[in-house]
C-alpha cells in the first residue's frame, strides 16, 4: 500500500497531510511499518498510524504484530541456542537466529572471554538488521560500554507479550510501570521483541508482577489500579 503524503512543518501541531500523488516534503522520521519511496510512504503492515512529536517527529504504524522483525538499534532479549566457533547463535523471536561475537561484550578479549552458555538470556541491541543479512547483536554501545546490556541473571521469569504492549511499557513515564513500582521492588528487562524478564524478592511476588503485566494489555487504567489496591491491602 502506497501512502502519498506531505509533511507540513508550518501547520500548527505539525501533521502528516495525506494527499494524492504528493511526495514527502521536509524532515520525516519513519518508524516500524513505514518505508520511504519516491512516490510517498510505503506502508508495510496494517494498523493505526501514530505520531510522536518529540525527538524529531516520528511516524509509525501501531499493530498487534506477534512475529518480531529485527530492526537496527532495537534492544532485545535473546536466548543462546548454540556456540559456533567464536560466535553465539541466539533465538530472538524472528524468522532466523541472530549472531553475537564473544568480543561484543565489555572488556572481552581472546584471553578474557565471557562465560556464556547455551540457554543463557542475553540483553543486547542489533548492530546489523536487514532483509539481506543475518541479524547481528552486540552487548556494548558506541563507546564500548555495556550500558546495562549483557547476560541476564539466572533467576527471574521470562515471558512473552505482544509487541504493542512492549512499546507501551517502554514509553517515557509509563503509568503501568509506575503503578507496579509502588507495589513491590523488582528488576525488569524489556525487549523490543516482545520478551520481558522480571525478578522480585520472592517467587510469589514475581508471578504477581508477571500476571499484572500480561493482563495490563486488556485492563483499563482504573481496573489496574483496583487490582493493585487489593494486592497492596493484603
């Protein structure tokens, strides 16, 4: 589907103007579900057209997609499935596994290799991700620091949610995360591939956090607050 559009920077509120036969004009940041073409914007998935004014004014298509498609720069949770020489193979929920070099960790050298085993959970980001090449992950940023990436602890609980819920949880000042933080102290890792790792003080508290996160996709804000109020009362 081709979406001819103009980006009206002079209009109040900056909006995407749909028109017939017009090409994109001005600065336009395309997110998931949109791709540039000479005739306009190419829509690659069905859903709702969203716009975030901050950070350059990004547009994307919000959909209930289940299969994750790797995107360069995305932070994801992968599961180590094999060791192939100096490269680890990770299941990231896409159509093919991603590769991760043993040197793609902070402080890693030929003598000081990371202790990565099959079955470990890895939090990292995509350095390479396109339709013509195998996805490649790293656990360091541009300055060589881990920045919170690397092997995730052995304890905790890993589960999967929709990609739409992940985007909601990753939004700045997410109310769901703020409400949960007042219930129990817990650790949380969110992957753009729909995977969540959570760990609280006890197994019971961990499962409560998991159940609330899974149900938050279908609950209203009021229903969620009522559920949390009942739990805090106990």
